[in-house]
């Protein structure tokens, strides 16, 4: 019984000492407040993002993982960059399509077509000049 009472008193003293050490006594605290680890955005604001920028992106850890605001900011920046690139690509594709449409032969400039006289067989009776003259006389 005496041993049990001694252990309880020792436990209370240890818990009290640890509590005072954590809370601190007076002006000089035993455990100073730690500045929270903040996200310093390594994404360059003056140029477009590259693959290496995204691969180098690291978020500070918190109790429950990452700070959602930091991740949301980074994802917002990446989304804006992708939307800007998509718009630029669409603009360039539209300009290319317009340039192809206004080219001297249209978009089918490089397609080869055989002249009609080479594709028709002149020996067939339906293509003979005599038939063409008779059709005009019938009208």
C-alpha cells in the first residue's frame, strides 16, 4: 500500500513538472512558440511553367497532411496555365486553318486530279462527238 501511494505521488509530481515546463513560467517560456511552416511558392510568376517546376513543387506537412489553401493555390495556378496554353493552341490552329483556306488552290492544293479527258474512254459510243451534235439538234 505504501509503495502504491509513493507511485501515485511521484506520478503527480512528474505530471506537474512536465505541465509547468510546457506552459512555461514567467516571461521566458521553456518552449517558445514555433512559427508555422508556411508555403513559399516556388512557381515562377514571370514565365510559363515547365515540367521541372511542377516536379520541384513540395508542400509543407501539417497535422492532417497538407494545407488545403496551399494546394488549392498551386492547382489554381496550374489550371490557369493549362487554360492559357489551350487557348493559345486553339488560336494557332484557327490561324493555320484560315491560312490554308486562303492559299492559292484552297486546302486541296496538294491533291492531284486527272483531267476529265484522260479518265473518260473516248471509244465508248456515249462520248462520241456525233452524239453531242445530235443532242443539241434535238433541243
